C-alpha cells in the first residue's frame, strides 16, 4: 500500500477515509471484532488456505495484509483515542492523531475485490522494479541482484557484471525474494 501525504485535520474535514492500523502479530481478527463492536467500519482482507496438520487437513483464514487492518472513519482526537485504546492495536499509520496517512479508496477497493474473487490470491513481498533483493530458497539461494520486472507474483531477477557491462536474468517466484 502506498500512503498518500498525511491529512492535516481541520473543521472542514468531515468525510470518512480509510486508514491503516498496525496490529500486534496475529491480532487482526481480534482487532476487527473489537473495533466492529465499537461501531467502526473495519476491513481485514483474508483468504481461506489449506493447512496440513499431523493427522488432518484444515482450512484456515489467513490475512492478506499480515499485521494490518483497514479502518474507515472520520479522523478526530476522540476517534483516534477510541481506536488506540483497542487491545491489539499498535498504532494508526501517520505522524500524529491530527496528521494521519489515508489509504486511497481505490486501493482498498482493489484489495477487497481480489480477496472476494481470486481463489489463488495471497500476500507477496512489496518489491518494485530496481529494488536490490536476495534469493531466500532454491538452487539460487543467497544470490543478490535487482528486480527488473514484476508480474503475477513473479520477478525477473537480474545479476550484472559491471566490468563486462552485461547482465544475466532469470524469472523467480516473488515469495522467495527479500529486499536487501
């Protein structure tokens, strides 16, 4: 999610906006339930995923945005304090209560549509073209290079030989890359 510049509150800012809430580890459902009970609109995108246990297979709800919940509200000091007093909430992203960073409606709607319709959706690392990355698994484990292209959860991983002014690239799964 790319946050817009912070919103500085004044008396004319009366429309609700989406904000990202950073939650404690694995507390997204708990935060959703508590904030919903307080009458607030909360969105925690999740997917059903098969998980194998020693003696059986089970379906689990896994968050699409681990560690975060999205909250739609009209920012005010009272609303900020109401959210921050919720068990499991670490903070609302932004500088202070009066300059929070909103999440654009289009991005929230895109995540919502993916969560509802895509059966193969899942979290992927946030990487962009040009990012320096390291491969975490497989025969190329430990190599460092750059992301040349990113599509459908796969990245074009490139290693350059500067002296020769040549590069070599390979397509790898995005979930085995970490930003360096």
